[in-house]
C-alpha cells in the first residue's frame, strides 16, 4: 500500500512539473509574437540603451537613448496605433522618412543588432525598424505579421531602390532617383581648379572617370573627396 501511495505522489508531482513547464514555454513563446489587439510597450522589450545614427549628408553621428523612446504600439487586424496615434499607409511612410540608418559600429567593427537584417533604421520616439532574414519585420521591438498592411508598407520602404542604394554606397537619397540612379544633373556647380561639378545642397561632386572600364563615365565623391561610386553616363551605378 505504501509503495502504491509513493508512486502515486511521484506521478502527481511529475504532472505538476509538466504543467508549469508548459505554461512557462507558452509565456516565452508569447513574447516573440504579437496578437492583434494587444498593446505592447516597446521599451519593455530587450534592446540596447544607446543607438548611434549616421547622417550621410552632415557626416555626423547622433546618439539616442532608446529607453527614453517609450513607444506604445498597438496592432489589430486593420490598425496600427503608435503612441495613441492611428496610422494608415501614407502616414506610416511619412514616419519612415524620419528614420535614419543605425551606425552599429562597435570596437572598430559592425555589430549586428538584428542578425542578418537587410538594414536597421531608427525612428526617434518609436525605436528600430528592420526587415529580418526570416522575412519578419520588427518595428519598435514589435513583430508585424506578413498579412498586415503595415508589413507591406514597411517592406516596400526598406526595399525601395533609393534606400538600398543610399545604404550600400553612402549617397544621400536626394541625389538618387526612384530607380536608385544618381541624378547627375544635380551636380551643376563648377568646382574651381578641377574638372568636377558639385551638388550645392550636399557638397558631393562628380568628375570624369578617366579609366573608363566597364562603361564607367563618372566618379561620385562625398564632400571630403572620398569616392562613393562610379556610374555610367546616365547615372546608373556600376561599382564603388
């Protein structure tokens, strides 16, 4: 009889442990997804406290404390509400235009904030936005599902040729057309003493590529004279 009671208690304890483990696992898994209608405080999600943003045109870094963002993001089947303000596709695009690429330099190298992300940007007051290698999109620490309209809006913005070319070559978006080609006509100010023309707004210059390899016609340089890209005669980037 004592043996039966002993094994019965062991079985009850094992079942209780299994229940606790299941609940714990469910809670952990729940942190990685967003259920429609749930309000999420981005500041409660794990993220580094400091973000350094590189301004291409000003060539300066600006540091933000992400813990001060305190973004509240609410997602339903049809809505995206950030800090109490409802967004549609147009308003979200306008918000994304305030984003700047995160300078993730750390100890002389680049530290990936999101593993294998196509690009990581930071929106002051909201947080980071990124397209993951898995296809997921993260906005302010919150994952947005594929079927949501905000997912398509953000993905299109991240994959926009202007954004991707600007990110890859360090050329201001104001110097790029919708296809990611350099607007050679913007360089309309002659540089004295040099065979070069300058864009007065950014300080970037274009000059003739004398090598002429692979159809290269123009060299694009930043205001410090560092070469950013080589283009053909129509502004299509051939190489760096």
